[in-house]
């Protein structure tokens, strides 16, 4: 079995995991995996859709957001658009969440401003963050399928705590700058290694340390 064929199977497994945990939303949710060494991705939109091999340069409609992410970030191997309840609620609370939790800073990083069009995605992801809102819907990124699943779970957990705190009138403070700097530097190091692996036409090896 080729890497490309194996990724097609991983796409199905990832969608099942995200849907099982209600992390893809309902109508219009989409999921993709970058195919290493190819200018293409496995992409599917909708709860019953089969993955289709889509050339990145030919992306249109729902797949355009995914192609824009891959064009902007060479380290990203998987993208999910849809999100769960509290991630979507961020659209009503400024469209972005500061780095409030240690694990969030380490794996999600800086959340750029919400965007209304795919052409602004590169700017929003410029600081290496792994989540943003596009047209009011969460876009979660991961270097691997496993990392994307974990990032989607982490984002929803953090968004829930953040949204409920703001809704109750609580004051929410970001982590100290030095904590964010250390966590983000480790995230960026992982991202550089992932980008190098994809450039070689290989799948990245996920970091297991903090």
C-alpha cells in the first residue's frame, strides 16, 4: 500500500473520530490531508462524503480554505473546518482567543484574527498558530492526523472555558509573556521539522515531549 492510499484510510478514521466527538459541526464541515510529495490533498465535505483527491491548484468552493492553509504553511498535514459549539461561539466574542492555558500555548499557539475570505488566511496564520475562524467557523490544523484530532479537542475545551468565563463577566488574563514565548518556541520548532519532512515528500514524526 502506498503512502497516498494509507492516507485515504487515515482520512476516514480521522473523520469518524472527529464526528464521534462532535468536533466537526454539522452542515458544510470539511476535512483534508496533505499528500506528501504531491501538490494534492485528500478532501471531503459533508458527513457522508468520500475523500476525493484534489490538486491544490484546482481547489474551489469548500476546498479553497484547505488549499490556502497548505499554501501558507508547509508544516500542516491535516485541516478540519467546522468545529464544535464553543469554538463557533468565539465569533461572538471577538473572533479570537488569547493564550490562556499552557497546553493551548504549546499546541495551538497564537490565534490570529478571524477572516472572511481564503485570501486572508496566510496573514492570520503568520505567527504559526494552529486555529483560526474563517467565516465564523473554526479551522483547526495539525502536522499529523493524530495531532489534528488532539488540537480540535484541545481547542474546544479551551474555547468552552474562555467563552463561559467571558459570558459570566469574569476577567480573563493571558499567560505571562515568557510562558507563551517558551511554549510557542517549542511549537515552532516542531513546525519547522514537519515542514522539512513534507518538503522531502515524507510524513512528519510527531513530537511526544511537551
